[in-house]
């Protein structure tokens, strides 16, 4: 009898527990396929979550995030608006977005929290999340340059594109400074405006252009330019590199600077030309040419100079031959020196004089005519 009574009581308790469990079971289900993600400090993670109403009546549901680590923040939205409560029709579902922002100062570890949905009957449903931080968080500033090494001539302006990133939880007003060799100029631009400081929001970045100008007399070499951004309790610096290939300049002249000479018709004249490298970079394969009057000829003892060092010069002999039919007067011959990087020319005035032979012939003719007249007068003059 006692054994039968005990069995009946056990059955009643079991049924009660089953009934109680069913009444506490939430009829709202939360679902997202990506409950475990990797993130970096300062990153915001967006979860798209389905809220499913399994009941046969409309459910008004509230949400809460439990177990969120200290310093983390969250926001729950639907269709772009923050919500406090969501109404879901019977046998239907709606979507919400859970935004979770990881703080900047945080240790590299695995972090867990859960989203709790509570329906109007007080029943709850939970959705657990796991966030794996892939790196250690810092209170820092980053100053990154896309291409820190540029090359150009002395008359070039070097423009570096940089990004200033504020990896702190505070707005930072960064003072921008440059440390360049003497005579060099460093200027900063944000957009098209020249600036000496920029403001960057927390966990944001701003593009900055660094313009570097070398002095006119900068020799060919590699130069380092330091730039820095200093904020409140945080700063960053980086080094830029400008490679000067030198400036290119060339000049054509003579040993004494005279740019004129004389020549006789059909005669030759040897002219010493001085080719000067007036730049700061070597000139190689300097080719020489001349533009002469019609039927004149020119020739160089060296038509190509292999190399002229900066500040140095080379002397070339140019032979100029006048036309046999050249009449007396001034003529212009243009001498040109050309390298791959630059070229120069100079006009040379050449005065043509009548040949001495023709002068002698003229005198002989005159004397012959005079003698002929004298002979005729003496022979026939008395008749």
C-alpha cells in the first residue's frame, strides 16, 4: 500500500515539473549564424539577429546584453533606429542588429557575453557570443606614409601622402612638425589647406599631405626628413626619404667667352668650344652638332663627350668651312650640346672676308688695263 502511494506521488511530482518547465520555456527564439568572431581593439562588430515568435499570439519583446566586459559598449537597432522593445506577430520573425564596440585599451583574449530576449510573459531566451581579440589594444597614435621614399631633381617638390590614425578613446588635436636638413622646407596640408595641426576623432583617421622642398644648391644624395604628430599624451613620428638626383644644366661657350670670328670664302676656321656642366648632377653622352649657313660645313674632333662632372667642363675643337661662293658679310652658326636630361646652344657670328688672292688678281687686272691704256696713248696719241 505504501509502495503504491509513493509511486503515485512520484508520478504527480514528475508531471508537475514537466508542466512547470513548459510554462517557463520561452516561445521566442534568437538566431544568428555568426556567434563567434575575431576582432581588433577599437573595432565595432555588427550582428544581424533573427527574432522568431513561435507563439500563436503577438509578443512584445525587450532585450538586454549581459556579461558584456567592462569598457565595451553596445547598441540594438532595427531598420537603422535604436529600439527599446520589438513587437513580433504570431508565427513570424523580425530582424534586429546588435552593435558591439571593443575598447581600444584591452588585453588580447577571448571574451563572452549574451543577448537576452524577454517576452511579455516574462520568459527569456538567450543567445551567447564569443569575441576573440587578435591583438593587444593600445592607447596610441599611428603616422603611416604610403610611399616614404621619393626621387627627383633639385628643382622638384616631393609630396608624401600620409595617414594619421587616432587609436585612443579621446579626440586628439595633433601638432604637426618636421625636422629636415638646413635649407629644406616642410609643409603639411589637409585637403587643399596648409595646416600646422589637425583634429582626429577617437578611433578615426585623417589623410595628411607632407610637401618637402629641397634648396636650390642641394647636391645629389639621399636625405632623411623626420615628421611628427603630437597629441594629448600620445604621439607618433615617421621618417621620409628624398633622393636628389641633382639638377641638370649645360652651357656652350669659348675659352675667353668670345662668340665671333672671321673666315675667308672657301676657307677653314678652327674654333675651341667649351662645354660646361652648370648643374649638380653628372652629364653623360653629350652630343655636339652645328647648324651652319647653306653650303658651309662643320666637323668636331669629338662629336660625343662621354661624361662631364658637375662644375667641370670639356673643350672640343670645331672646324668650320665656309662656302667657296660666300660673299663678304656676317653669318651665324649655331653650336648645340645635348644630353639626355638637358641641352643648350649658342649662336656664333662669323664674318666672311674676301680672299687675298682675289685682291691680287684685281690689282693685276687694274695694272694691266692701265698699262694697255698707256701703250695705246703712246702709240696712237700723236696722230
